[in-house]
């Protein structure tokens, strides 16, 4: 694979000052500076076809995308196609996949009129690639809006509405420079995602061990919300895209090495992130008797079979790697092994030993020299022979005294918070429109708990966190008053009941607030101690029309499908609420009522 073209290297000499990796050990492994006069179709595919949904009606066309003047240019236009009016846009999707690293793009989004949605983002392609695992939105900018979104979604299908919340939807006030050229970046690490605007950290998504390689998308959708067609045609420009990688010793680079991503929701015959060949019916993800977690990979059959389960890694740093796994198998296989290939050296094989119990295996000394590798699990066996594999890891060796990081599952565990944020460090709010959306399924049902640590900068009438619909009796919010009280609101902006604790909270002083609703009873705990209780309430948090907000609760912006747009008519009472000013941390929202002892434990000092 050719990583750099001569023209790219020459242009980097003049443009390198724009790139700002946050650490000196990052290595540039891919760059497209959009030189020449056409899209490089060895690296990119066009985004094509309709994009529709709630508030979205657009069509993506290859002819709207071109390279000129050192930029990738995506046109937005109102056209007549087959006798019908269409909002057309487009974009590119990388043919390559990228994992942990630092991603940077410089763009000039269309801002002349409403309706165009410019984005620099990362997501799997699904389909034959079978790699739809997460989505990172480095920026989503809706033309004329004043909010840039920094999002993380887990993209694996779920069976039920309550199973998985949005991990992170951060909305940061947008301040484009006078020339509208915007340098946006994100750092994807084993601990989560760090978002950068113009070189400054603006948000953090704490979501450890989110492991996958995904495609890059540079797009400008047309037809998002109201469209000012008289301002079109217009264009979004992308100046460059760059990807840098660094080493994370002890952290696996393989997606779904523990085979947990499928759960029971995705075709168990197709392990997410892996591709299969041969007698594919002989390979499946199985729940039972695992080495770790709930799922494992099993090869077996009622007739002779030959099957390979493989995964390719692209754009990884060169150097020494090792393969680890936990395995067991029956006797009789002709072949039962791991094969490591396409890494720039002779293929390596690790035979899987016969064992009825789980056995640790390891293949060290894999010298990657071409920034890629293929890991294959191979079985050639007769009827009744079986092989089981779990916790497959490919990594730079752990440092002395360091243990490899285990794989993680995205399954919701009963009793855990459905949504949580800001555990590593509190989030600072200044009273502008910075806020975090959380899902309509968070704090939902006959029993919920909302808990956070606040350190307000001043006393004021504000709602640090709320999931309040415009009308009805089925939402909730936690509010503060200028007189120092804490209020647990049940209902909506238009109709509600406030349960009030005379708290006398103080500016600059941290306070843990925990509000519990349990089948008609509301309780407010302050630093783990019960401060107020109310019984016989008829308001219940059963509304699913309104997403939640942390930080700004002015109601000026709302979720329209999966994008954020200015609200047509913010609730009058919401407009009178001041946005929160201060710090918020250790935020947890449960779909169950915590017991008093659990509330006290939240407030206990860390050991």
C-alpha cells in the first residue's frame, strides 16, 4: 500500500504548521491535501443516494463533489431531478479504515443559508465490511447555526429502547474565524475521545476500550431542516484530512476480540468486525462457558468443514507486536491455528493446543513493517470437531508491570447508570449555549435516579440537568434557585410539580445532589443525606419525546432526528431559565431508584 504521494509530501512541507498533534510521538500515516484536479478514487468513495428521516430530505450525488484549488469542494443545490425538486449535496467516504489516533481536518463550511449540514466524522460502513461499531462526529455544523457538535454514538443494533444510551453528545458554541476556515480534530484513545476546536480541547467522551477501525466521512448534506434555496448553490470546502497514530502498549487494536459486540442483537453467524470465508456456517458467536464476558467464537460442524475468521488492521504503527488469546479445542482437527500475515514479513502460525479447558496462548515477535496486518483463526476439521476462541488481542507488548487491557462489552448491565459523564474531570459551563444531550431513554419509567456533583459559580434560577418536554406531566429536571434551594421538578415546562429542599447551596462549594423518583415518591439527597421527601405524586417520568440536557437548558436548540437545530418555538418558561454557570461532574442517570445506602455510597470519599 502506498501511504504518501510525492505531491502530498511536497505540500506538507508548506502546510505542516497547520497540524497540531497533542503529543510529539504521533506519526503521520495518512494525509490527503486534495491537490490535483480530481478525487483520488484509490482512497475515497463518493457518498451517494438519499438521506432522509425526521427533518432531513436530501440526495447525495457524485457530480456535486470535485477537487480544485487545493480543496475538496462539495456543492449544495436545489435541483429538479426526474421532474421533482431535490436538495442535493454529497461527500466522500474513505476506502481505508483507521483506529486509535489523532484525526485533523481543515474545512470551510457553507453558512450562507439554512439547510446544509457539514460534517467531519468517522463511522463503519456495515454491509460487506461488517464494521459498523461506533460513530465519532468531530464536528457537525448546520449552516447559520451557532453550535458545533462533538458526538460519540455506539452504532451496534439494539433490540430494545432501554438498552443503550448515547454515550456523548456535546454541543459547543461555534466561533468561526473571519475567513471561516475551521481546524477541527479529535483524539481517539483506549480511554475515549478528546475533541479539539482550533487546537483547544472543547469536550471529552469518557468511554474506555472502544476498539475498532472505522471509515472517515467528509460530507455536506443538503435538506436538513428548513432550506433557504435562494442562497444556493453554495459550497463546503475541505482543505485537508490527516491521520496520526501512536503506540498504546497493552491495548489491543483488534475490534471485537472478545466477541461481545454482537450480543444477541446482531447476526451471530457474522462476528462484528471480522470477515469469514470457507464453510461459514461452521463459525458463529455463542453465549455460554466463555473465558471472559458473555460470548465466544466457536467453529464446529456436523460434517467436515474448513473455515477462516479474519480481521485486517490498516494504518498501524510499525514495530514489535504480539498476539494473545484464550482457546480450547477438541482432538481431531487437521488444522487449528492462528495465522498472522500481510505485516511485511514471513507469515507466522500459532497452533492451538488440544484442551478441554481454557488455555492462554501467545505469539510474540511480530515485526510489522508495512503499517498493516491480517489476523486469521483457521479450522480444518471433521464432523464433531470443535474450536473455541475468546479474548483475541493484538498489541504492542505491555510495559513492565502493566497488564493487557481486557475487551469490553457495550451491553447495558442491570443496575448500572444508563448514562454517565464527567467522571475523570468535571465539565465547566460559563452560561453560554454549551450543553450535552442525553437520550430520551435516560431517566425513564416509574423509578429513576439522577445524581451529580455541582460547584455553581453563583446562585441563580437554573436547571443544571433536565429532561423536560414542552407539555404534559411526564418529564423531570433538577433545578436551583437564587435563594439557595434545590428543586426536583416532575412534569413539563407547562405543567409540573416542584419538590424543594431548602439547601442553602453556596457558590464555589461542591455539593452532591441525588434525586430519586420511586412510584409516586420523590426524594432529594444532598451529600448523601435525605433533605426532602414527597409522597403521592401523580407525575411520572414516562415521556419519550424530549431528550435530556446537561448545562444549558434555555430550550433554544433541540434534537431533530439525529441532528441538532434551533428550536422553532422554545417554551416560554424555558427561555426564562438562566443557563447553568459552574462545574458539573460525576453525572449518573439510572432507570431505577437507588436505595438510601447506595446514595450514601455515591457520596462517600474514594478509598
